[in-house]
């Protein structure tokens, strides 16, 4: 029995001296060198007593070693659980506990805070820093550069990705080897990636976009990546002439357009710019094409499914749409109340089915049954429409999910913090359009009678329990929140009222 995920993504490159990672300091890591480090880390993981199917929770900064850790988990048959580096200790405790992680890997700077948590929950803990140092790589030094890959089935779990809805706690989406492989293989074909491609990789790798789309597509194609710690405008402009493609969030493109150095000549070597994780404003499409002569390719995916649709590589890349369903993905628009399929042109809930669709939510059978139909269709909760030409457009999110800079934020978590603040009776958190982040968080507050909330103090107070990307960009005090006859806050009215708040930025 083989290990389809490792064999396809990594094992196929055994002994290959071609470049895989180009680092900003000029270092080039070959496929062979990367796989040697992967094998050493796999020895460490199994030496710690981890068995196939165990979860490895990882909150570390982006580095070649962090990527090798992901590969090592695949080789050792472990389930990789990447976590946002902005999460607080309080947030991490839930993920570690809920997943039953056997090992937690963190930055050395967070070791003191996490050690009591891991001790209480019975998990081992190791460190891995942004510069590649740490207890994990120290233990890997001197280990054999070959590892007998652990056999796994295509339906075995490969990763957990935690995702949020508008209510309740975060859910662990279980992704199988087939989920990850099928999607990456499709994207290589659809986006025409080859071994000649050099991807400008400035995305985080704790998110599906940077980890399971950008990286896996490169691996299957056999290309290479300019592996940047994060998006740095100067470095992106410096490195772009060496690249052929880039995957990014809308923020990347708005920041490039704001810099006069980003010209048609600067982008001349690039064959493809891809955007996702958040809505790309039509205005950005227009400006980008006017500046470069190229049209950004926008696509649509989710944590639970990876990519579902894409604008075409050849053909019209239509602004304001996310293109067509990918090969192997069935997509329909349904009535949110009855589940009945709606006619073309009608707005409803997007449902998708295919090998890319996840297995379910970890230890949440009822939630899985609510969102994953018996016939395999996943109820995304996103509202969409299919036009007369077959292009899919996202028109809203039934769950009020906010996507800011590619990160998912569910309002209830922020509202719970705001409601605890002095002088606040209640709050409603919404996402409004933002030219840089796609959307940003705005908190609408109702003051207690006779009290005047201290907005600056509230802004400061949210920093403790909430990751930075969840912080409201603006707080607004109102007399009351709009409600329907059932008493439910009408957030659609709030979004309409404040939709132009950042339009002039």
C-alpha cells in the first residue's frame, strides 16, 4: 500500500536536484535537499511516539523548515493542523483541546505560555522559529536523510483546518488525501502550471491558499517558488522579474497598484496573476488591466473544499465573477429553505460536490449532517447566482461570515468581547468593503442608558482575547440596532448603511 499524497507531491521528486525554493538571501533549496530535511523531521516525529492518524498542531512563522514539517507529517502518516500565527493562547487552547493534538509545534517565544496548556491537555511541545532554529530542527540534525514512508489510503485524513461560522465554536474541517490531491491536480491543468513556472509565494502557509493551493500546485507541476516570509512590497517588486506567476489576496494587488514602480514592464515576465480568499473589487480589476495589460484570474474556494470555481485561463476573465465550476466539481444554486435547485439567474445558496469536498467536521456529526448532504453536496452558506453565460458570482454570505485579507472572522466571537465592555448594552459586528482587505470589521455599538462608552478603551480591550485580524477597524455608537419582527438584528441593513465607509481610502 502506498501513500498517495506524499508519493505524488514529494516522493515523485526523490533525488531531483532542480530548484524548489528560492529564498530572499539567495539560498536555493533543491527538491532533493528539501526531501532530505523532510525525512529527518519525520524521524523526529515518529521518535516522539506519534502514530499514523495523530494530529500535529503547528503555530509557527513561515519558513522552509515549516513547509518541510508539513511534508514530514504526510510522510509519517500524521494529520497536519496549521494554525494562524495571530491566534492568542486562549484561542490555541481550544484548537489543541478539540483536535486532541498529540504534538504542538510553536515559536520559542510562545513556549512559556503554551507549556501549561500542553501539559494540561497531554500534548508534547516542540519549537520551530522563523529562522529555522528550535528544538525540532535541533533534534532533526544528524537524523537519516531517508525515511520509510508510512502507508496510507487515499481516504485517510491528511489535514485539519479550523473554520468559523457565524455561531458556535470553530469547526475542524477534515481533509483527506484525495481532497487535497484531486484539487491540486485539477488546478495544475486549469491554470497551465509546468516545471518552468516560478511562483512568487508571499502568502502565509497556515491557510489553505498558501499551503494547499499555491504549494501543492507547484509541487505537482515540478516548478519552483520564490519563498517570501510575507508580503513585502519592495521585495515583491524586486523579485517579480524572476517569477512567472503569483497567487495573492486582493490586498496584494491594491498595494501593487498604489506603487508607481509597478508598471507594465515590471509585470512583463509574469504569465498569470491569481486572486482569492476575499472578494476582488471590480475597480481593482479595471486598474490592474489598465496598468499591466493583464487581467487577474479570480477564483472561489473554501476551507472545506479548497477550490470550487475559476475564471478561465483562456477566455474572458470576467470581473465581479469567480468563473465556472472546476472540472469534477458539481455546483448548483438552491433555495435556502427547501434545498430545491433554483433556475439559472436566481440568487440562492451555493452547493458543491466533488472529490475536493471535505469528509466532515471533527467530532461534530450533527453539524456535518447539517451542512453536508447525504448525496455529497456541501451547503456552503454563500449566496450566489449563475448568469446566462455560466459565470458564477458571489453576492453575499448567508452566515454573515467576514473575510478580511483572506482570513475568516465570525462576528459572534467579536460581539461577545464588545458586549463585555463598560458602557455597552449590545453590539453587532459586520464586514464592510475595504479597498485593501476586501472587507474589514466594523462594530456597531449600543450604549447603556445614561452611559458614554470610551471607544479608545474598548479598542484597547479587544487586543487581549482576539487575534489582530479580528480587531474592529471602526466602532460606531448608535441609538439602537435594526431588527425584524422576530427580533433578529438585520445586519444586511447595517452593511448597506456603512458600505461606503472606506470608499474614499
